[in-house]
C-alpha cells in the first residue's frame, strides 16, 4: 500500500475517534454542570476538560474569561481549534475522500453524510437548545462509521491502518481523562475511603464518558473506588477503551502490516504493551499514577511518530 493512502486511512480513523471522544467529554461536563456546585468548582471542571486536549492556552488566548457557552463553541465548532468536533469530522471526511477508491461505498457515504448532517445540526441550533442530543448524535455517527467499516471492509492493509489509528487515538484519550482527574492527588488521597461518597458522582460520570459504568458494575459488583476505576481503564484486557485493550489491538495491527524497517517500532510498542500487561494497579499507584500516565502519553506520541516514519507520511 502507498504511504499516502495508508496515511489518509490512519488519520481518518483517528479523527473519527477524536470527534467521538470530544463529544463524550463535553456531554459529561454539561451534565455535571447542572449539579449545584460553587462557581470555582464548575470552572475547574471546564478548565480540566480543556487541559485534557492541551487546549487551555489556546482558549485563554482567544476568549480570556471562561464560560460554558464559549467552551462549547470552542470545542464544537471553532475553525481555529483543530481538535473541535467540526474540524475532526471535516478532516475525517477529507481523508476519506482522498482514498475513496480504497474504501467501500458504504464507508464513504456514511462519512460524507455525517459531514452534511453536521452542518444541518449546527445551523438548527440543537447545540444551544439540547447539547446532550447533539453529543449523542456525534457518538452515534462514530459508532455507525465503525460498524460500517467492520461490516463492509475487506480485512486487508486498509482495514489494519484504520484499526491502528482508532486504537492509538483511543488509548491517548483514555490516558488523558485519567491523568486530569488523578493529577495532584497523593496515593493516600486516592485511597482515602472518606473521599468515596463525595466523588461517587464524578467517578460514575468519568466511567460513563468511556462507556464503562455498566462494565464496572459487572466486573467489580461493588462501590466505585478511584483505584478500581484506574485499574479498569488501564489494565483490564476486556474493557474496550482500556489502555491494555488498545495496546493489544495496536500490537496485532503492527504484526499484520510489518515491513522491512518496522521491527524497532514493534519492539517499542511491545515494551509499552508489556508494561501494561504485567503491571498491577498497586504497583502503579505506589510509583505514582500521574508519572505512569505521563510516561504512557509520551510513549504513545513517540509510537505515533515511529508509525508515521515506517509506514505513513512522516510528521513535520
């Protein structure tokens, strides 16, 4: 497969996943903002959301004062924000258009229809009237895109690059969500049982943001605790959005597309995968969760660069 074609497929999948992830985070924060709380607490929540995507500085530069309306506008439709939902869906569509001959008709038509419907949704004012409905629509279109890819694409290299892009993006997002919540908390604070009643609604919302609430109940059948949330989202191999599950898929896809120069990239990914597979949450908490997640994000970024170098159009 040509590097340019692989590059379009890889980034098409990443942008689809990124749009969904942004919608999930915004949906949770909109719901949390409806709960009575001090103004400074609500503002910290919105700033944490911007920090997840490393967009806080860009937002402050453009808007100055923080408000829910401006954050939603910046994260959903702002053309100057390359990670906004509009920008992600547009880029996913443009990458799909560039490789229409590689995709099935159903995949292309699904992505094109999403872009056309997005413009109609935003012009109708649904974001201002019922943001939850809009975010559900974004998530549904992402699910639909993945379903069409799974149901109509040949399991060849094109499919491999689509899966690889989605898994890398998903791992990056899950790590960021966890890091923002846990950052700054000591191990004693994380494990303090007195914090559990106060934080229950936040942890439940965090789990819902990654479709993990029902999964948590099935796996642990007990009260929600921070360390178990971290374990589920980092180390559980059957949780679709966990770091380990994402790296399982990354390893499989890399083994399918390996070439003469990718052995070092496979080894790099293998070490990252092994660190998760053979770790225990107690060891991670002892060494510092923030430190572990920061290192993971750095390694995911480096892995993306190595994949671009070996298979795609190298990043500038």
